[in-house]
C-alpha cells in the first residue's frame, strides 16, 4: 500500500501518496484521483525511485480551485513546484502517462531546472491527435459515439457499477488484446476520473493546446514511449514529440495499445531500468525508436 500524506504549501494543501526508495520521482495524471492503492503506471517506478503520487487540485483531499484557470496545465506545474519545495527537494524526476505525459512536457518547458529527467508516454504535443482517424477521440472513429457516452457517465454518475462498466469499456478500447483484460487488471488500483478537471482540459485547454514549437527548447533528458497501436494518442504523435525534443529517446511497443506498462510489462520494466541509469544533464544520441 502507498502511504498517504498531506503537504502544506504556499499554494494550498495537497494530498500525496509515497512508495519506494531512492531518488525522488513525481507522478500524476491531469484529471485522475489516486488513493492508497496507487496506480498501475506509477507502480512501475517504485522499485527504483521514491515515488510521490500527487492528487492535483480537486482530486482526493487536495485543495479546491479558487478560480477555474487553476486547473490548467501551467497552474498544475506551479502546484507541483510548490509541493517539491515543501518536500525539500532541489530537483526531482517526473513520470507521466497520457495527459500526465502532456503535463510532464509542460513541466519540462516551464521549469526545466527543477527536473533531472522526464519520462512520458501515450501523449501528444498538440490537439491534432483529436483529429486523427485512428484515435477514438476523433469523430470519424467508430468508437467515438460510445466513448462520449462513457466520458459523460464518468463525469456525472455516482453509481459505482455503472462507472465500473464504463471504465471497462474505455479500457477495452485501449487494449491491443482486450480479451486479456482479466489477466492485466487482477490487482486493484486507483485512478478515478475527476469531472471538473476533465471538463477544463476538454473545453478550455485542449482547443488551444499546442506546445510543438516549445519542445526544441527542452534540453533535459526525456524518454518518450508509446504503443504502436495506441487508440487514444496514436503513435505518430509520440514520434513527433521525440523528433521535436532536443534530447530524447523513443521507445515503441509493438504489441501494445495505450497501456504498454500493462500489456508489455517486462519490456516496459527494461525501459524503466535504462531510465534509472540516465544522469542529470546527459545528452542522448538521436537514433531510431527502440523496439
């Protein structure tokens, strides 16, 4: 189990969960709420780092947003900075998946001196992934109509069974082998969707989201990974991120959709072990994707 803690900062009180030993690593997701169960993604780092899993504003027992704009990526970065300072870390590593990965890229753009290295996956650097026909978020996708219904259920429903079924359908759309879901998700985990944060991202931030021109200025080491069959943020957008970044390595997962850390767990762990060895300020040689 993860250990819960409330961190008091100049920007408010934030709930975090800790697990593991070693150098500090921060992990979070833009619109998810965590608890003592942790989550499948962050769990992959606890053998190598002291992981701090953060509930952002309006998630769990963290403070509320006094103004709507405080739910933005930029403001979330400043909240993470306040948490880092309150915990006494000069620098830490960041790991994020999906919109957590997008937040990690924004963090690297705004506050690179606070980060030793970053790992992001299943992400995109602009809103263009919403228009890609292989993304379930695209109106052209045969899954899109049902997905919108699922997202609405997760935002407003208080029925646990209904939410559980909606999450199951959403994850099935995002698995390369959906028939293996019972094998993949044997252990309980957390990651409840927070409607207010999802709404802000969807309707306020996403329509203007584009950090592609800022990525070349990021000099810290960044690992970028993605499932080749990712149905949320298709693989081409991770290729774009890696190409735009000045100092990156790209990892491709040939038998994964949106969850390589579940679908190709052994291979993902090999990547994490390589990530552990990366030193602050290390410069990568650009090459083709690791697969």
